[in-house]
């Protein structure tokens, strides 16, 4: 099996496994008495079980388009149902920033507000098996037991930034299954933060105070992508330190950003107490309301689709390169020997594809 075929099979297997998990999850939800099971919402929730992936010879990209078309053709803020407003929240931060504890508390708070939460935690992959090394359900035990929560680790298989095209498919499927709050966690290393920022509506960066250089591992580049910054682990004696770090960051943002409105809010917060959570939810609401006031939210959703398309282009290009590696190697040897110049070799490659 070629590398290209192996990649497509891995993507198909991932989508099939996710569909099976969602089907099992949604089948346990019985329609309430007095409701019409044929309503739009119930039909949408049944959507994952209706997808037929038995044809393993079909290109995964067709599957992706089929899945996405069920949700992306609707109004961005009403992607699942007119009564449901979906929101995609990205979470990133360096190792040790407390992402798992934060996400579990965040998810449980959202459930308490009446939301259904899907956590797509993108883990680093084993270089041998391609599977996830970390176990998200073991890191978020209380959240994983909640019937309103669906947690799915998404192995990166070595993809740039730890975020794969499968994550985009996962978002579409989870929204189609009725989850109105999608949390996407990046591995917090390499370029993964930038990939997550391109697929969410609100991008939250976690850091902590007084870890080595006052703010642990935080990078100016990723701060420029942040919509909100949380100084986590503001617990006990660390509260004042976290508040000082938040104040310092806010002052830095006043220099980095042109206006106060474009600068991200900075909130000191504790993931093991109530400290800072009211301010955090207020900051999210303020940000989303401001985005919805104009056309920024809709444009962001449109840009997410374009980013997905660009990821598909890159993936298709890699498949094409693999499929034509022998021909490319032959042309390269002819260039080295002086038999062909680069322009002529490129022309021959174009002609061979017609």
C-alpha cells in the first residue's frame, strides 16, 4: 500500500470510527414524550447513522464534502438548528498550563448552562502506530461521564501543528449530531495553535504566572491570534501573582493592538475554584456579541471553510506527489545529467497530466 493510499485509508477509518461513536452516543437519547421524532432536530441528530461508508474504495474527500454539506450550507450562526447557536472555541497553551483541568471545568459549566459539549482534543501521535499517546477521557474523567458531553481525541499522525483535516470533519459531525459547543484543544506545541485558530470562533490562550520567565512559554506570535487570554492556576497564594501577570499582559496588548476593542481580554482564573469564571464567561459573551454586531462572525466562519479547503488542497497535492514520485525522480535525474532543463522538465510533467 502506497503512502497516499495509507493516508486515505487512515482518514476513512477515522471518520467511520467517529460516526460509530456518535451513533452509539446519540442512540441513547430518547425523544421526550410529546415530541415529534421526525422534527428537524431529531432528523439532524440521526444524521451520523445515515452515512454509508461501506465503499472503502471511495475517496475520503467525497465523504468529507458529503458530511460538511449537511451543516455548512446553513446560516453560520444557525448551522445545526434555528433554535441552536453553535460556537467553536479553541484552547491552547504550553505544557503545564492546566489545559485539561480548565477544559473539564469549562465543559461542566457549559453543561450546567444547558449546552451539549463536544471536546475534540488533538493529541500528539505515536510515531509508530499513529495513535494518540494521551488519553483525554482519563484526563477529564468527570466530564467524560456527563451524558451531555462527547470527548474525542484526534491523533495527529504527525500532521503539521498536530491538527488534521479529520478535526474539521469532527466539528461538522458533532454539530450535526446536536452539540452546540465545540471545544478544540491543541497540543500546545509547534504550530498547532495557528491551525486551531483557523477553525474556531473564539481562540483562548492559556498561560500561568511566574513560571521561569514570568509567563511560561507564551509566544508573541500566538498572542496576536488570541481572542481571550487566561492566566490559569490563580489558586491560593498565586492569585496576586496571576493578577499582576494579567495586568502586565493587558499593558503589553495596549502596545501591540491598535485599539482596546481589538486587544484580547486577559482574565486571571482558577480551574479548581470559582475565581475568574464569571469574568471569563462575560468576556466570551462580549467578544461574540461584538463579532455578531457586524459581519465579523460570518466572515470568520467563511474563512474557516476556506482554511479547510486549503488543507484539502495541500493534502491532495501530497497525494499527487506520492502518486507521481517515480516520474518526478526520473525528470530530476535528467536535469542533473543535463538532458533536460528545469523549465522543459516542468512542461513535460504538465503535458503528462493532460
